[in-house]
C-alpha cells in the first residue's frame, strides 16, 4: 500500500523550491559500511544551477559512506518558533551524491557561489580533505503540514540534470 499523496500543482512546486533555496542545513541520511542507516546534519546550499550541494570533509563518517554508496536522502525545513513541529513544511530529497572534481571551471563557479551564502566556509573550503558534493535528485516528498503530502519529481523541482 502506497502512502497517500495529493496531486502536485504549481503552488506545491513553488513551496518545495522555496524550501530548497532557503535551507542552510539539512539532515543527511546515508548507509554505513555495516549496512546500518546513519543521519547527520550537514551544511546545505545550492549550485548556480539550483542543484542541492554541500561541503564535507573526509574526516566525517558520512563522507566515506557516500563514497561507498552514493544513494542518500536529505531532509530540509525547520519547524517554526511556535506550534507542533509536525505541522511545519519539510521536504525529503532522495538523491545520488556526486563528488565534484576540483580541477574544473565548474568547481570554481560552484565554490564562489556557495561561499556567497556560506561565507564562514571560506576558512576551510580549500582544505585538501574538503569536497563539494552535488545531490542529483531522483524523487522528493513534501509534507506541507497535516494531511498535505506530495510526491514530486526532479522536473517538478526544476532540477533535472
């Protein structure tokens, strides 16, 4: 039995896109080498083309997990200051992680764009053990609040690679 999902319209697409473009952190879910799930908080941003990205260190447990098994999920959307946290919108992104190669003009553009929204990252962005990771979206699930669940495609989000 599939969970209930309402029809997607432009208002739903815009709400999901807004969550992506305003998020500054996310919960990242990966599979560890032993097969256990692992969730951690990561910095979150977007590339110039709007694709979700993060900057992570080789020292982090989730980096090795993504290198071994790039399928992952991200949860974005913060609860508001009042009320039940489950009534606030949140977006789950099911994705494949892609580590970006440093020796390209695309990397330089990505770095510059990311540092505009994450200026403190400039302190460590160029360390050899830090890498930008792009998340290629396969599917998304928007929970827009009580009884407002939607399944979206990368195309709905304007993020087909």
